C-alpha cells in the first residue's frame, strides 16, 4: 500500500526512513505546527512532544526556529501559540484556487436565501478541508471555518467526495480509518458506509442526519470541474429541530443544486 501523506513522522515510526530526498527536519516542523488546534491554542514543549511523538529536544529546536521566523511565540516563555503570520502558509494556495477565490458571493447569496450556513470543501487525505464558508445568523454548536477539517467518512461533503473516488483509492482509505460512533445515528461499519457511498453517487447528493452531532443535519452535492471530475462539494447545515430531512430534500436540495451549477462554472 502506498505511504499516505497524513502518516505522522514520529520518533522511530518514520514512514519515510531511508528516503534520501525526504527532509525529516522540515516534516517535524510541520508536525509541530499541526499540533495546534482551535481546542488547544496554547501548548508547551512537553505537550507537543507527547502529541506528535517528536523528542522534546527536537520540538524545542522547531519552536525556536518557528519563533525566529515569526510563526509562533510564547508570552510566558513556556506555552507556545501560533502567530497570525501562519496564515501566509495557506493563503498562497487559497489565492491560487479559483473556486475558493470566487465562490464567496454565491455562497453568501445561498446562505442569505436559506438563512442557513453553507460551505465548500475539498478532499485532503482522509479529511475534508473547508475552503469557503458563509455562516447564517443562527448559532450552531459545531464551530467551523475556512481551514477546518473533519473526517471525510462522517460528513455529507466527505461522502459526496468519497463516492466519486476510484475503487482502489477508496479501499485504501477505508482500510486506514477508524470509524467512531459520534451519535446513535452514526454509520459505524465499513460495509454500511460502502452502501451509503453507492447510494450517494446514484442519487447525486448526501444527507447526513445527526451522524456527526445530534441536532445537526447537513445536505451536500458535488461540484464538477471541466473534465467531469468531482473537485469539491457544497453543503448546507441546519438544526434538526427546525428543518426536517424531508424539507431539506424538498425545499433546500433544488437551491443547493442551482448554486452548485453556478459554482461549477468557476471550475471550467
């Protein structure tokens, strides 16, 4: 099986050991950056070492270098956090992606019309990566923004994207993932997920009914590029207590598909 880029470079478990072109120090620096999350904005050297498996001395050198370059700082000298300059690492990609650059007006119009939050995501490894988002005035318990990541298998957009993957690539991904039962509604077996992905491709949309979080429903459709390949997915998220699954399909799906047609033009 091909080595996956999401494999973590930690201690003796380096999956690229022996590759003369692989720069381990750079990989470790990126691992240190990725250790920071919205839930863990402040991290000590020990915490980063424990989370990544990278030795404390190496973590210290990574943080020293990142600090000198203006990407991290520690106000108290012990607990580190990211600086705003870290955004420059992802900005170049977003700025060069036509969809992420141009989709916001369409997303904003859709969100305003439905009074719901709408998002666009692409597949990145085993996760979906949010590249555009328009939030409604309604308060959602799940906190998402551009750059947020979620396991692809558990989300409506992820299932749309996975349903169009080549069989071999999909098999590799399904062999890697750990399926967590987030709610009583969550599909928790690979066989059931395969059946769901087959249905998603046949019907052209994915409905996630409180599988990731109770009270949250989402509906997603694919966005095709000029080669007819699915490059991204568009979704709308709603409160389950306010919008039924039937209403999502009857009222929201046509508007979602209309917006998807507009967005698809940006990929051509």
